[in-house]
């Protein structure tokens, strides 16, 4: 295992262990009910860490749109409420932010822990609203995965803040499949995309990973959600393995390329998320080249 991966895994375990131990009850919500592979990789890393530390799975799981407070309280009358990590703390992906804010105004009888996130607010009023909600919550801990997010959080949010790696690194090194093209380009087609003309991509097979396989497992119970996340990550690993080399502007294109051992070039997203993460955690991997 490379030092880059091992260091992040060790710190992730330390950070998670500050919240739970053997036998601890907990809930994990905001399951990524969408095809984006990166969010499923985070989810699987979170589940792996929490199960390793507690010896059990979550007592309650939900998406942002099917959370049921009565069912949550019945399944998890005590224990920490963990919020899924990722890159949606802010105003780019408002449904996830509204869900986060709703939980912090309604579930007030237990610790709430936001697992590692990137923060981006383009609207100062939206940041101020979230800051007021956080200041009013009795026991909220925020983990952020880059120094820019850490600076925003410590300047504006009255809560415990920790700089913590992305939870997908808990998955550890992955087996690389057979390649079928010299260069694969995994490029965003969503709200964080940066439009660019790059002659270096002319010979690349250009893809994104926002479409599920038709045989994705169905259902909304805990077992079905786990199977869906596993299927999405396996699809992503197989997709990335197609390239002898990779070009990407997706953070988890970078992270999974590190876990697969694929040489890759990284372009940044719309607000500098990849550069911020790389400077904090992965700058010294020999697999990486950062585009100008």
C-alpha cells in the first residue's frame, strides 16, 4: 500500500474513532441515490470504517428524500447521526443542503457528525443562514476534506471542525482490470464542469459516469442500498481500468485512479475542489500530474 493511501486511512480511522467504538449505535443518512460513482465510493468507505470500529452496521439509513423521523427514532433511539460526506455542503447542490439544514433544526437530542465534505457557497446569505443553524445546534461536528473548506468553516461556523481525508480512501487499493484504450478522459457533464478546449484530449475516449447500469439492484432497505453502492463503484472501477492512462476533472476519478494505480492527469472543477484536495493529501503520489 502506498504511503499516500496508508496515511489517509490511518487518519480516517483516528477521526472516526473519536465518535464511535465497539457496539456504538449510529445512523447514516443522505445515501447517494444517484449514479455518480464517487459518492458511492465515499458511502462504502464510510460503512467500512464504521463497521470496523463498531462491529455493526447502521441502525438507520435514508436518502435526502425519504428520511422519516419517526422511523429513524424507532430504529435508532440513541446514538450519533452521521451525515454522508462528499462535495455538496453549500449552494451548488441545494437539495442536499436543505436536507442537512432540516436535520439540524429538527433532530436536536443527539450528536450530529458531518463526515468529510468540501464547502462552496456562492451566496453569502446562504452561508450566513447555515452558520446561524450550526451556531444554534447543541452538538455538531464538521469534518472537511481540504484546507479551503477548513478556512471557510473555521471563519464562519461555530462548531468543532476537523481536516479529514475523503472517506473513499478507506476502501484501500483496488484490483485494476484490463485496459482497452491508451487514454481515457473522465470529464464532468454536470454543474461543476469547466468547459475547455484541450488538444491533448483529441486522442482520448471521453466518458462520464452518471448513468447506471440497467441491472442495478432495486429497493430502498439497507441491504439494497449497500448493493447499489457496490454496483456503482464496481462500474466506476471497470470504467477507469479501460485506460492505460487517465485524464479527469472528477475528484473521485483522481482518488480511484490512485487506488487502482493508474497514471493520470487532473484538471480542476469549477471551484478548485480537486486542487484543494490534492494540495492537502495526494500531492506526492507519483501517479499524478496536475494540468496547468
